[in-house]
C-alpha cells in the first residue's frame, strides 16, 4: 500500500540533477525580449509618451504604449469563472494603464532583439504625466476622495461586508462581563519564490501559445482571452516545472501582455522575464491589515461576544478582490466560538501602493496574529492560564459555519504535544519574574483553517489515467505541482487504488490546457483534498475497466477478481491469475476486442473541513539590542490522515520558516511621500537565511476526516499561520511588553522597550 508511506518525490531526481525544465529553459532560440516601462509617480495620469528616440535604436522591433492597447478591462484573480456577472472578479486594469495608480504601474512596453537593447530603449522614452496626491495609507484613502483611485469606487472602498451571529446588543448586556479591546497592524510582505514570474508567447496555427510559470494555467487561459477579446479556445497555456509561487502566481500577472506583444509582432516568440525588483513591486503582496477587536468575556475566560473591525489595504488594483480580507474577517468565529454573539465589519480599501493578492494562508496569518495576541492579552489581564482559556472557547467537533463542518478535530492533542516538547509548565514557572537585559519566554498560538474554497466558490478538478502497454499507468492532473509535492501524493493515491507500485505510475508534471483535464489550480490547500478525489475517482474507474477486460480475457466473473501487486488475482485467495502487463497488451492487441483502457473523472467538491494546528516557541530577548533569538519552535498539525509523512514534514518546515520571517523581519517599506518601494530586493528585504533559522520541529496528530479522499485535509498553507503570534506571545511572557504590530523588528522592540523603561 502507498498511502501513509514516505516515498521519494517523483520529481526529485530531475530537480536535483538539473534535468527538470522550467519556463526559461523552454523558450525558442529566436525569442524577442520584452521590457516594461513603469511609472515614476504613484497617482496620476499619463498625458503623453514620446517614443521617437527609442524607435531609432537598432534592434528595437516594437514599442507599445498605454494609448495603443485594447480598451478592455479584465480581472487577474485566480478564481473560477462565474456565470453570474454580479459575482465575478473585478475587472479594473488594462494591459498597460494610462491612469497610473501606484509607483511602478505599467505604462509602455518595448519589444527588442535582446534585453540590453530593450533596456536602452526604455531610457529613451519620454513620459508626460499629470500627478495627483498619493494616497498611501488606508486613512488617507478613506479621507481624500476628491480624485478616487478608481472612478467606479468614489470612496476608495472596493467592498464592505458585515455579519452578525446572534443578537450582539443583547449579548453584551450580561452583568459582570469584562471588556477588552486591542488594535493591531500587519505590514505587507513578499512571497520571495526562487523563480521570478516569467512567460513567453508565440503563434501556432490559429492559436496563441503562452508558456508560463503559473499556479493556474486553465484560469490564465481564460483571462488572456478576456484581456485580448479572443475566444478561449484560441489560447493554449503550458505550465512546465515551477520554482515556487506561494499565491503570487495565483494571479494572471503578465501572461495577457506577453500574448498581446506576440500578436503585434506577427506571432513571433516574445519573452517577458521580470527582474527581482519588478517581482517585488509589480506582482502582488500579502495584504496589509488594520484590525480592531473588542471582546466581552466572563471572569472564567469564556467569550460571550466579540466584535471585529478590519481594514485591508488592497493597493492599486483589486486582484483577488474582497476575498482575502473577507476570509480573515470570518475566521474569528471559527477557531473560537462565542457563546452568544459575534459581529464583524470588513473593508477592502484601494490605496496607491502595489496591489495585494493571495499569499500562503490567504488572510489567516494576519487575523491569527491579531486574534492570538488579543487572546493572550485577555488571559494575562484575567490572570488565567491562556491555554486553558483557549480550550474553553475552541471550536468543538460538529461545529458548522457557512456549510463548513468540523468532522475531525485533533486540536487538544496538538496542544498537549506542543506543551510537552517545549516543556511549557516547567518554563512558565522558570521564566517568571526575570530581571536583566536578556530574558527568556515561551509562547503559543493556535488556528483553524478551512480546506479549499467551497461553498464560497466552485471547486472542480479532473484527472485522466491511461493504461500503458507494459501495465503501468500514465496520469494527467489539471492540478499544478508548484514544489509542494502534489505530484508525488497523486502518484501514491493512484497506486493505492490500483495496488500497483508507485514506480508504475507515471505522472505528467507539466500542464497544457489543450490536453490536460481541467482544474482550477494550486491554491487554498485544496489539491490533495479536491484534486485528490478526482485522482481517486479516475483510479477506481480505470480499475473497473481493467477488471472488465481481465474477465473477458480469462473468462472469470469480474466480481471474483481484484487488483493486487501489479496483477489480477482471485479476490478470496490472492492467487495470481494474470499480470497487469499481460492484460494491457491483450487489451490493445487482441483481434477480437481491442480497447484502449483509459479513465477520466471530474470531482466537483461540495464538502469542506477544518484543519487545526498549534505553534509553541521558546525564545530569549536581548532587550538593549531589540533582538529575539528563537531557541526552540514546534508546529503540531491535525491535517487528517498523513499521506506522505516526510513530504508533510517538509511542508511544515517550509511554512514555519515563512512564519519566522513574517514574525521577526520581513516588512515592505515605502517612501511615505512618493510611494516608491525602498527594499525591492533580496538584500534589503530581510528574508531569514539558514543562519537565522533554528531547528524546526514538526509533529502531527492524525485524525481521519470522512470528507477527504483518504481521510486527509489541508496542510499546504497552515504551517505559515501560527509562528508569528507565538513569538509575539513569548516576548510578552519574557518582558511583559505586548507588541501589536508585525514584524517584531529590532527597531520596534527598542522603541517600545524604551517606553516601558526597560532600556
């Protein structure tokens, strides 16, 4: 059996030997090079562009400006298409933009024979702009609306939603309630995947072929069609191996522009490869948020009612629209349940900063930082054990919110494992009443995370399996491997159902929208859950077809047979009747009934479930230096059934590393007057290195979730969620100082320690 075993990654050899082909490895040798001219103002309008001198440069093939592109606004979000226009993604940008909305907006593009020529041409283009006051903060965007960032949104509010569970005003009348308030601010951060966004396009027959490093090839195909006003069938998108995405590539970034540039040069191959600086500024960021929480709590720590006010900084364009901020705003009523009422007001606000979109955790890391900090503060003020207070309010088994039901819950077991590893009870006492410049502390945080996007959005995935002549199978998934190990797990799933060796399952890692079955893409920790069910369905279907032909071949009723260990056997005894290879050869080449045995299945997922987890940390704080050293850190996860323990551990280690950066050092900085990004590179952006990373401990509590194809549920994004608030809470334990902003940089620590007279 394959499920539950730590088999080697199916793509490991190709990746470590360099045989794996990424987008840049596949470009045509005669590709033209495209470069983009970006605005040097954050808010305004392009009045004119003079390309005369640039066109004289030898090697320049074409220059296109914001005045030349089709007058079509299109969406970019990696969401399923909606047949109801009222529920579609916001179409608010063009291929190039005459209305400038952030410092770096795309206003012109050069196509040249090489990159040096293209760069020289950019410097020769002259731009005349009408400049408006940059609105860089949520506060400014809400106050100064004389020239809205998008005329369709005169108040600069993309969306405002609210909810009320129970009767809030009645609930807070209960006598004796303690009221606690907290305000939190989350800075924007960057994905920092190794491979920058890259795409190239060329004409092939009547089609435009786009090869791209994307998480969402089928959605990108549709968006290119929308942006260029073409039928979707005239576009083919190919996704090779991809060097990471983390949500940034869950948008159509520059693929529509690349396709257009190929169009205007007669279908020649055009490559558009972003620099690291462009990736920082011109793709997507994690959504910055301002969060206010107000809790009405009994003296024993039970939450009676809570109120949320949340503002998300969308930046210049809608990208994923209101969905990231909305998901964050609804999460507070899931991980913790109020006894009587919960209320939320949630806003997504346009500003003149680079657009924000999806990033690992999709709003939950931000709200978890605020919520877990707030909960820790409440427990401290009530002089209660913070873990026991969490358990008192935590989501119970059977809980339902918006059709998502808690079918399995190992949260309390996760807590106990984390406590034991970090020696929680011992160190809570040991680190009490410290003095001196260096102090130690322990902290923890917990979370819940829904698996996939049902019922908010469509969940659909497909799989195709073909029986090869040697008895092996070929597997095609529309779901994309982006480094997380999805192809390995799909291989295990098919091998499990067919009871064949994983070496006999050949999965095709690249996606090609002309031949690969449909899948919405890699996001929302959905693949092993949603796409995994498609793989299971297709495997069960081809198994039936194999047994059908085996029955015809050896004249034994199908009900008496089964597949085991690469053979058809007698179900009761296990006696081998015929090898799978013999069946495959006979199926194709017998002269009586030749058949090509294939199966294709679609899974429209109409279920969801909650994954859970915790993080515990042991730290020391150098107060004069404002430096935090993480001595020990552990994540414990309930992701249902473990499909591949080593891959699961690797996922957790990667997520913990991202969480450390989110909590301690990663922060995008902007010029407060112009909106220009200061640290748009991997030197000035403080991404943790191996030297900054402590030993990472990952443990699991296995539950079996009845909705998952093999009892599994989300794991991809959850590891990045709880680390930052656990560190924050450990600093509170060590120093008595609570920080309500992330990340906890040395400058922020020193400034606040001075306020508390610790320095």
